[in-house]
């Protein structure tokens, strides 16, 4: 009853105060989106102000509303979001972390020291809301006005701003000039768009609904034309292939083979595209379409690999490629595209001869596919075999005399390496006179070749012009850059327009080689040249994150979103990074923005599932994961995530079976998925016994001795089964194999701590911390170790280091409070309990800490209050009920004390403390 009578006043970010409102009305306002999480609240009357997110019931509702705030799809979220109301309470211990205190709507920290401006209404400009997340339709606005007119006694009455009315009247008189200005702006924008579309790059054309159905004869004709055009391998022929394939797949929606060919066409056109959200969406649509037709076959795998390659996820593309090669190479239907994919991936790792061997396999199976021959010629040149390269280029020109890239490359070889100046010049001039598009690096080399020829002919002005053309096409061409400076000085270099895309290609190459430091520098430079290049900003962010520059990574992801508000990958990656820093509400906010942009994106639903999984909210994670699978049935990541979420529901046999089903599906789709194999072993252990899980991992380790993920998973399973010496042995093996075994050192330290080897554990944990100074886990574990060996001062030092790195790390303040209790300082313990509550209001641990502190301070009524609140937040064991009974006894409430002891007996009737406390009562 006390909760129902509680009333609240609310202060928004501008300092305006409204209320008082009952709890139910505040929850209602959050549900309607009138409260977004930045507000402060106070109990009415006389309460102190504190962030609304620090009240557990309001925090949970904020998370639910953010997760379900997508316009245009309001009916689909609600069945998954409520995590405490829809599902019966589980007896298993559930820990849900997080709050949003001190955040802006994008999750950034606000500038400090600025007090809110009171009495002013914030007017947002259009550019402040690029995706119009706050805009309501006209009928909804009318409905809001009617609701205000009918509002009850809890409504807030605001005085009318007469100045605002005067301004409104002036605006009415200026309608025509404003309309004209809007037209001018729109025309300007359209003209700029027109300029962009007419540039060197194109957008991929996505699959649409068929305008007019085609007859069977027309479909066969389009397929024949598409296959012929695709094999020719030039830009214009690939465009023809794309157009014909779109007609085929739109007219025959179940043609998985042509969808796979469309994905291959997209891949070969990718160097010519803007490589933005629109192009990614075209690939994604084809990928999702074919996955429903051929879930575990070559066709769907072709599109998945293309999707991974264009997103720069090379390790996953490699895994999928190897899976298909292992499965189909010896069958009657060999996987021709995957020989090509394997060669592409190997060439990125500088394994050129092996890549050539795979290309030869593709050529034998498809001798008219010129792209495979062109890649081999390039690789032959890179290993110095120009004679063989020239031979291949001549073969390509024999099949397709208009192949511009083959002419340019052959011309360069003839001039530079065979000393056939006239022959080389003729080929270069003929090719450069063609309007056919070719990739920038090829054109750059061709123009530089012409510059060199001009120099040989003493025509410096023409050489300078060609050098500028070369540098314009590829700003990483240092020979062209140096020649410009030599012939025209730095002034000419500064006037040369450059393109950013080649910097992205170079960055991608560094990523494949494992050099993220060089890669991020290239990606940053690319974005600085072209601030619309959102992919460059996102790739820079990923590299920065891998390099442990987490704050800078988040900044660059925000730049990516600003550059292209429809780039869903950037939103999902940013949410992932926020959750890794335990900033769950910021993650939910960024995904809410993404959902407004793309209401039917499986990636957004999967992102929500990941947020809930890391919060410890398994049931909500399962709901979102199922929604993601409804949109993309064969997404390996979603199946893995669902398996992990079900494994969290320990004691639920059905959840265990679901975990096994999803893990098995992930392995079926991609048998080489390392995460899939690990979670499959974990599901085996959960459903059929730990010995089967360990045996499965041992076989994986035997088959892939250098894959450290399998050894680490084996060691973790040994830890969970309390086989600490075996775990230590496994982690020591990983340390010998891996270059930077941060995780192995951390887990080794954890296993040593659990085994009681304190000094060895401390050394291992500190080595892990040195390898990644931005990772708080080793320092946190070291703090726990010091607490266990009763060294609270050293423990506090480690926890303080954790806070300096990430002040949202859960339970740090709780354990600092534990250290304070060991040092007989209950007041400091109370301060830490309050600090923990502010960060994670749903954790019972902070209330347990406060209860113990109050007990030491002989404030027994407050002690009982804190224990009671902890029991409400999370089911507790017998020891907590005994402690609560003790507090009731000491405050003189013997009846409540006896009731608590009866409750404790239900959990552990043989506990000696129960009878000791009964004797005291």
C-alpha cells in the first residue's frame, strides 16, 4: 500500500518541474515516450532529487520502452520486451546490470559543469533530428491535444508564452517566403544528389517486386544473357548481368541459383560502388532471400560469403568458404565460386602460390569465367612471373577484346618489363580512350606508366598531367606523388584532387595482415577526405576497438552514423561496444534509433538480444533472437546467441534442448564456425553430461591443435567442473601457442586463484592486464584475490584502477565496500553501496552490503529494510533470512524474526545459525 501511495515530482533536462504523479502515472508516461531517461525525480513531498534511472521499477520500464520504440512496428516488440511481467520468476539466480545515469540520448557523456537552463522551451532544429525520431503524424498530434484537454488532476498546467504566440502569428504571414525558401533548399539538395550520382561510383540495384511477370521463355533468355555477361567480367557487362538477373529473380522468386549469381555480380561490382548502407542493403536482401530457399547449400553460402567480404569480416568469410570446400569439393557439384573466394582470401594473406592453385581449379571447371583468369594474372605479376601473366592477359583479350583492365595491365608489362615501348604505349592509349570503368588502382598504374613514357620523351608537362591523374585515382601511389612534387612542386600536389576509396582498400589489406594500427590510420584519412564515407569511419572504429582505444572507437562509430544514418552495422557495432563497457541503456538507445531507421532489420533484433544476454536477461534475449531468426533463418550468429541464452536458464530441461538445437543448427550452417563449435560442446555438456562436452572439445583440439579458441573453451569447461589442475595445464599450452594470450593469462590466473595458488594467480592476472591495459577484468579478478586472502588495502587499490578505466564495471563498488568492512569502516561501505545502487539499481548485492554496514553501526531497523529490499530484487538463501531475523530481533520485533527463520528453514532446515537465532529470540 505504501508503494501505491508514493507520489513523485519530475524535473526534465531543461529544469522544468511537473507533478506530483503516482508511480503508475510515471510508468505510463515512460511507456508513452514522454519520459526518456534524462529526467530527475524526487519523492513528494520533501524528497531529494536523483536520476529516474536509479529507481529500479522505472529503469526496467525505460529499457523495455527503448527496446520497443520503433515506429511502424509497434506490434512486434511488446511480446518480447517485458522480462519480469510476462515470465514466471525463475529460482535460478539472475543478475541484470545497468542504468543510464549521466548519459545523453546517444549514450555519450554530457559536458560537465553546465546547469540546466530553466524556463526555456527547447526548440530542435531539423538537422538535430536527422531521422525525425520525434516527429509524430498529424492525427497523432491531434490525439495528443485531445488527451491534454481531457487530462485529470495529475496534469501539469503551464502558463502560456505570449511571445511565442506573437512569433506564431508572424510565421503565418511569412508562409510564402518560407515555402519559396524550402523549394530552393530542396532544389539545391537534389542538384547535389544529382552530382553525386553522376560521379565515378554507382549504387547496386536491390531486388524489388516484379513490375511485369515474364514468360518462361523470357526467363530462360534473361538467364542466358546474365550468365554470358557475367563471365565477360567488365564493368559494363557486369551491369548487364545485374539487370538481367534482377528480372530473373524478381520473376522467379524461388531461383536460388540465380540469386547466388546475383550475389557474385554484386561482389565484382563492389569496387565501383559507394559502399554505403544502400549498397550493403542490396547485398543483404539477396542474402536473406536465398537463405530461405537453400538454407545450408552452396547458393545461400555464396551470398553469405559475399555479404561477409563486403563488410570486411574476412575471418568469418574464410570459415564459411572452408566449410563449403570441405563439404562439396569431392562431390559431383564442385563449389566453383568458393575456389575463387579461397584464392581472394589467400591473396590477402600473401599466400600467392596457393591462391593460384585454387584459381586453376576454378578455371578448369569454368574456363569462360574471365575474372578467375584476371586474378591469377595479377598474382603471377606479384610473384614476378610476368611472362605467365602476359600470357593470361592475352588469353582474356582473345575471349573478350574489349577487356579494358587486361589491355592496361598487358600494356604496362610490355612497356616496363619487356621493353616494348611502342607496343605498350599503343595498348595503354587504346584502353585509356575507352569509356569503360576500371578500378582506381589499375587506372592509377596505367596513368603513371603514361607519365613515365612522357618523361622518356622529355615531355615534362604531359608527364606531370599523367602523374596528377595517377595520384588522383590512388592517393597511396607514392611514385606518382613524388613525381608530382619533382615536376610541379608541393603546390601542384596540393591542387590534385584525390579519391578516398583506395585508402580503404589499403586499410582492408592491412587488416588481413593483422596490422590494425596501420589500417585505422588509412581509414581515418579516407574519412577525412570524404566525410560521407561512413564505412571508412566504421572500419576505423573497429580497428581502434581491437587496439583497446575504446572511447575513440565509440567516437568514430558516432561519426559513421552521422555520415550515413542508414548504416545499420554502425548502430549494432556501437551497441555491442556499449554493452562490453556495461552501458546497457546507451546500447538500448542506439538500437532504438536503428530500429526507427530499419524496422525490419534482423541485425537490430539480434543486437537487442545481445544487450539482454549481457545484462543477464536470458528470456528477453531469446525473444529478440527468435524475432531475428524470423527475418533471417540461417544467421549463424543468432543461432549461437540463442544457444548461449538458453544455456543461461540452468535447471530448465527444455531450455537445454533448445540450446542444443540452436548450437547444432549453427554448426550445420557453418561447420568451421569456432564460436558455433564451442557453444555446441557447451550444449552437449549441459544436456548429455560434462564428459561428452569435454570429449568433443578434446577431439576439436586434436584436429585443430593451433586453434586456441577450442583449448580456451576446454579450459573453461574444466574450471566449471572444478578440475583446476587440468584447466591450468590447458591455459599454459595456449600461452605457448598464441602471440598475445591475454585471455589465457586471465583464465590461468582465475584457475590458480580457485586452486588456492594466490601468488601465481596474481602474477598471471597482472600479465593479462599488461597485454591489454583497457581491460578491467584482470584487475577486478586481482581485487577479488586480495579480498580472499584478507588484504583489503591492496584489494581497494585494484578496484580503484578498475574504476579509472571503466566506472560502470558492475560490483566494483560492492567489493570496495566489502574491503571497507574488513577495515572496520562501515560508513565507507555504505557510501560504496549507494554508489553501486546508482550504477546498477537492480542488483541485490548493494542492499546486502548496506544491511551489513547498518548492522555494524547498530542501526537495526535500517539493516532490516536493506535486507528486505535485497530479497525483493533477487531470491535469497537461508543465510540472508537468518541475518534479517537477527536485525528484527535486535530492533525488538520478535514475531517478524521468527517468521524469517521459518522462511530460512524452507531453504536449509539443518543450518545451525537458524537454531542459534531461535535460541536468542
